[in-house]
C-alpha cells in the first residue's frame, strides 16, 4: 500500500499549531535507563476538520512514537502532528533536522545522515522475510554468532522453503547499503515493509538475532509488569524497540489468510511479540496454552491472520551465543536448534520442533552431547542455562507463542 498510512493512527491536518518541538547491555536486576515513565496522553481535541488526502505514492513517511502509549505511528509527509487511534493522544513533531554527519557505530566512519530514509523496496511475492543479525562489533556488547545466524536463516529460507532471494531484506553490519544497517529506524521500516500489501495466502518471516532486554511497563498490559525489548545497533542513543511496537507493526495488521512466523533469538524474548497465548509444559508432560491477554482488554491478536513465534528463552531467561552446538563457529543457540530440527526432518509439527529445540539445548547444557568435561563443560553449561557455575541458574528454554491456541502435536509446521 505504497503512499498510504499503515500505522495505527489518523491524520490531524496542519491547522494545529506546531510545538517546535542476548543479555549484556541493560541490567535485568534494575530498570534500565531507557525505561522512563511515559507522559500522560494529551487530551483529545473536541472537533476534527476534514482529513487531508493521503500522501501521493512514493512520498516519504516519518516514523514517530505516540506521546501517550509509545506506539509507532507513520506521520504523513509535512504533517505537524498526528493522533493515535489506540490511546487518543495527539503527538506534535518538530520539523526534521538538517542532515549532519554521524558516526556509524559498526564502522567508526563518518557518513551523511538524511532526516529520514527513502521508502523501503516495494513488497512483492507470496513469501517475504526480514532477517536481522546484529553483532555490535567494536563495542563492549559484541556478539559473535548473530551475523552467522542471519546468513544461515537466509540459506534455509531460500533453499528449503523457496523464498525468493529478492523478497528477503537482510539487516546486518556487513551490508554496504546504509539503509540495511540494523539501526532502530531501519528495523522499523523493514517491519512495516514486511506487512505492506499483505494478502491472503502470504507467508511472512521475521528473524532477529541480537541482544534483548526488559524495561518496566506502564501500560498495564504485561502479566509480569515488564515490556520485552529488542536492542538495535544504535540502542544506546536511539533506544530499544518495545514489544508493544513490534505487535502493532507485525501482528495487528496481519489479514485473514496470511501467516507470520517470528524467530527471536535474544534474551528475555519469550513474549517479544506480545502474542495472547504462550505454550507451557504442564506437570503431566503435555503442552498447554497459557492465556496472556491483557487485563486491560487491549487486543494483541491479528486482523484475522495467523501469527506464531519461536523465541530463544522465557522472559526471565537469557539466550546463549556459543560455539558449543556447531563445534565450528559461534551461533545463537535458538537459531542453531531451530535449523537443526528442520534439517533433520524433526519439524513435522510445532510440538516436534519445540521438543527438538529444547532437547538439544538441554543435552548441551548438561554436557551430555559434549566431549570433555570439568571447567569447560561447567562454563558452557553456565552459558546455556543463563546462571552461574555454582548455582546452575535458569535453563534456557525456547518458547512458542501464538495469536490463537491450537494442537501443537497435530498442527503441521509450514512456511
């Protein structure tokens, strides 16, 4: 839907006056500095003049956060403000700043920074994917396996599931296109591209490998009171991407007959898409669904489509970046186990995938599938269980969430 506003907002015409205006980065023990109390929504205006026409095809759209609920909104070109259809808050924006030099955190080089980037490529094809792998190289948060994860996932999608190569957007620090560096803005634009023009029968994939975190939620829609977040390359200056925004961008617009699979290999990623139902193992050894719908009544499901997410661990766990699984190079534990389940033909149903992933990590974490022992085995076990060598800590357990409940033992897995 090029040139149309796809964000959860309605336009406010220019009659209103401008104001002129995996676990490593943040600590899970305390609220990160990014978690600041959201301002109270501005009171809605009493009347609305006639809405302006939508922008012409090809016009750039600017992404802004709602001043009330922090949902990402697509601001029409030249509009001074926008009203959020979710909370009703009016967000006033200043004119875009003039382009200036910025430092690319991945390369340390100076590059021109436009006020906002060009529109993403037109979405096409029945199968589309966004793959994001962030290594945070040259920083204290560096991860070794995330770009490997991204490359392996692309190979899996193009060879095993016949995704067209030109229908996949890759966001890594190795990209030469500045709009394919995994910054917060570029990840946001890629998420909106993925759902652009989505139709019944489409199969969409969103894969993220990088750091994840948590911050306090003030919306009242989280069971544990914490929002799960993804950490883009520039999260220290631009902030993190919150699960509410991911849900608004990838889940809520999904139309009837379309299917989205998300694969989130990050810490605290169990409910990173804010989907209403979480699959748990009961005391009897059977998978059952937990209802995670917000008490506030806010809808976190789709517009009729099917959204399913595999994640690296529970919300209170960490996800490992290790070479213990491949024995060759560093990978994310969750990504490796997912691909292995597919390649070894253990992916007949969603339950079989989840069982295979958990079994592989459990065996590696306990040292059952590793050569050697002693300090090395204890260290790998500590990494994979997210704890310490002395206490054992919490075991990393891949999670499955969905927009609707289904029989995980009977439903065939298909991309």
